[in-house]
């Protein structure tokens, strides 16, 4: 699965709001591992923060939600972000760093799916929490 395209796996997002470069592992309905690198040219770095650019936490949370959506979804089936629980950002992400994103389903009730999600750069956790997705009708 090395480097699979996220759109071909059912992610409904498109540029400029797709925050997955490649899907590295996928167990449909259970888990996914993806990667993303934000380059210095990204427009949000101009204001977050000038002279000390960081990937915004909300962008990391969205990348994790997209990873969970890949784990949950498939072409023709779509999920929407419903909740972010207990999200922590223990370390910063700088431009050019490769981020390893993982999501594993921990519960499902009705149309709600809950995922344990984390982002790592090298050996350091940069974001972790719980993502809740709801199944969308197309």
C-alpha cells in the first residue's frame, strides 16, 4: 500500500484542503497510517508565526480527522468530523518535517465512529486525541 493516493481510497477532500500526502497502511473499517509534509510555502506559515513558523494545531487535527476518514471510509461512503476529544499538542511541527499520522477505530455506535489518533515527527508525539466521525448520506 506504500504511498497510495488518499482520494482513490475515498477521501472526499480536494486541494487546497487535503492534508494527506500518502496512505501507507490501511485496514478498512479499522485503521490507517498516513503521512504529510507541510512545506515553507504554505500560506498559513506567513502568519503562524512570522519568524517562528509552526503548523497550526487545527490543521494537525484536520489531518488526523482525514486519516480517520480514510480508515473508516471507502469510495461511495463519506464521513464528517463530529467531535474532537482530548486533543493535545505536546510538541511543535515545523515546515518541512514529515508527519506520521495514525488512526485506529476504538468504538462505533449508530452512525458515529470514534478513533484514537496520533501524529508523530521522528520519535516525538506532536498531536494525540480522539476523533469522532459521523457517517454522511451521499
